[in-house]
């Protein structure tokens, strides 16, 4: 079974740490989902109604991503990670998912958050994942590999 951990991480890097630990614990490949135009601290200031993250979310704007996964079709399992934004995945993650065919793959989401719960994250991601149900979504506050690996193996 071949596993991919695809993730987006904002400026704190917490999601990156969880993704790297998960990939290492699982012996999985790692892919960073990056917007074509990198975010600045001002772009991520959700308090400012005119910030880029707010314009993207509330304007339902596409967020093109940079690069792509080689041989995406060869993966059996894809674990998608991101910080919770507005109760779900950031636009760049949704657009990354929408650009790929997940038919026949096992898909699950993991997230980090400064205060939000996991909520309906799996259901909100589902419309962007063509061909496969999103099996689970789990919130992690730590990069401790034990719980990460246990979660991934339980899917």
C-alpha cells in the first residue's frame, strides 16, 4: 500500500510538523500544497476583512497551487492535512483536491487549529474529492508520531 501525505501549512508551521511526523511514522511520501502566490502575514490576518484569506474564502475564489504530485495515480491512500480555516480546509487545499482524481483511493483529512474543533471538516472537503469518500477527519495539536500512526492505521 502506497501512502501520500499532502498538506498545506500556514506561517506557524504546526501543520507541517504534524505532516512530517505522520509521513515519517507511516513511511509515506510527503507533498506540500503551496499556493502559487505565497501568503504573507498580512494575507493571513483573518481579523482584517480585506485580507487575502478573507477575500478568497468569502469571494469563493480559486487559489492556484504550485507544483504537483508525481504519479498521483499510484497512491492507494491520501492523507490531506491543513489548518482549520473558517471551519474547513483553506481554498488552496480544496483546489488541490479538486484537480486530482481520487477514484479507488482511501482518503482522510487531518487538521491543526488554534481553537476550532474538527466539526464537519470531512463533509466540507468531500465535494472537492472526486471518486472517493473522505473516511475521517481528525484534529491534532501535537506532532507525536504515536497517535498519528494509530489514527492512520485505523482508517
